[in-house]
C-alpha cells in the first residue's frame, strides 16, 4: 500500500509544467491515481501561471485529458496565481518541490 501511495504522489510531478509532453503522456498512462494526479497538476499549474510561460497551453492540455470531474478541473484551473513567496511557503514542506519552484523563480535555470 505504501508503494502505491508513493507512486501516486510522485506521479503528479510528471504532469507539472516544464515536463516534456511525451513524458507527460507516458506518465498519464501508468500513474496509479490518475484523477488525483490530474487535479494536482491542474491546480499546481494554475497557481504557478505567472512563472510558467506556457501555463494556459499546459492547462488546456491537462483539461483535455478527461479529468474525472470536469467541473472540479475547471474550477481548479481558475485558481489564482500565487506570488513567489507564497509558492515557496506552499511547496516548502514537500520534499523536492521547493527546488522546482525556486528554479522557476530563477528563470528556469
């Protein structure tokens, strides 16, 4: 059960902005918690929209992947963008993600 939980949690990161489309497509075929991964990726993309140049394109792709609850996905996609410090505070407790956010803040370096 622990491995399934870990795989499900890790799966959403393959759907984050900046991941090549081919990788996202492959991940979506095998992520064990597809619905949760899509919802998490949608809200994460929405709150990072000010840092991600192609956020709207990425959100459209995620929503086209048939989320389990389309109304919820649409609502998550309208989440307000977070200012940089709030992003760091929000993701700071999640192992590894704070480095991803900091890289976006540093201009993708």
